[in-house]
């Protein structure tokens, strides 16, 4: 596979959609063009404590997305594409600005469809003094060979493993092959960075898997946890998220047009215990700010 950005953009097969479009002339399923489009860059204090620390995580929100989640909480950015096209130099400037403002890390949110552009900026940023860890905060709908473009440049992988069953992936995100690609992507991420290492409460390098509990889909979270334990190991760090709320097009899907129940969340938390996961975070139901590192209640 060619690795230079112009060639990759001339016939885009970066993600499993494999549209094959020339992104200099048009856009594919993700709606991303040949320039990284960015909504905002800012310090974020409500990521997992090992990422936000005391000074905040330096988030950079990329516009557009390779998934079409009907409950997307950032749909103005992911679907409506609110943002500004940026050069490699401008993106590099944002990374260095976040470091200068005290961020514990640079946290690239929904980066997959701009992987080569981000790779180019990271190379410049490292040369210009970027020393804090780089976090790849993605939906895990990614090809291993695309992730290899940032091998050695990304320190922390933060994938969201969303569905275990094809039916759910089709119904809620129009991605029938999501489960198989997410598994391959997470194995590749783990190969690159290994188990998360944390020093004085701050993540330095490794894998942290996010699991968002969706209404009626606790059983899939349990299947995912079992797969992680069997494939990568139960020393893997897990963030079990209880912050789902119905938004965007959830009202068209009555079964997910509600928050999750305490019972649904508890089923997943108990599964963490049963499989002897010891590292990571659980949340209060409905809360996006309340993380605790204790899996056992
Ligand atoms: S990154 Fe976008 S254009 Fe490229 S294959 Fe995926 S959806 Fe299509």
C-alpha cells in the first residue's frame, strides 16, 4: 500500500468502506475531503481521569465520520461536518498550542478518515517539540494497514468498541462489517502499544477500550468483554460508559429512544468482575463526568 498522502487521497480506501474516490475532487461516505477538517481544539476535563488529569486532555475534534450512528452525540460535527479545512502546518500548530496550555496529551477525536494528514502533522509536531503522549480516540471501524500509518506516532489508543452483532451495527450505524473490523483494529492497536501504562495517575502509553452501554444491548457488551479477555487479556484497561442519552435520530428507533437502566449497566459491571478485569473505570448511569476506578461495588 502506498503511504504518501496525495496517493492515498487519489483513490481512498483508508477505511472499510473503501469508496475509492479521489478526495481532491469529491468526498466519499465519510464526507471528508483531502484536507483535515477540524471543528475545535480545546482542553477537556471530563475524559477518563488518566487522560484529563488535573490540567485537561488536549482534544482536537475532527469533522465528518466513517460511521453513521443514529444516536451520535456530536452529529453537528460528524454528520453536518461543521469545521474548517486545515493544513498540516495548522494542525501541527494546534497540537503545540495544546501542549503549551498544559494539556497532558493530544487527544485526536474521530481521526480515522484523516489518518495520513494527521500522520504528516505529527511528524512535523514531534520535530518542533511535541513531547506529550498522542491519543487516538476512534470508533474502531478501521483497517489495520491504515493504523500502521501512525505506528510509532500514537502513544495511546482509545477505541470505542460499539457492537458485537452485525444486526446492531447495521441498524444503528449502517456498518454491517463493523464487528470484524473493530476486532482486527483493536488487535493491531494492542500490537503497537500494549497494555496501558500509567505513571502518577496519568496514562503514558497503551490501550484503553471504551464500551458505551446502549439500551437493550448489555448482552453485546458482555460478549465484547469476553472477546477482549480471551484475545488480548483481562489486564486490558476498560472504560465502561453509562452516559448514553437519546439524541439526533434516536426517536426513529423506539427501543433506544430512552436512557439505559441501572440494571443494564449493572449487568455489564458484574461481567467485568466475573472476567476479573481490574483496570479501568466505571461511570454513574447518565453521567459523563463521574468516573470511578473501582469495578467492585
Ligand atoms: S475514509 Fe472516507 S472516503 Fe475513504 S474509504 Fe473511508 S469513507 Fe470512503
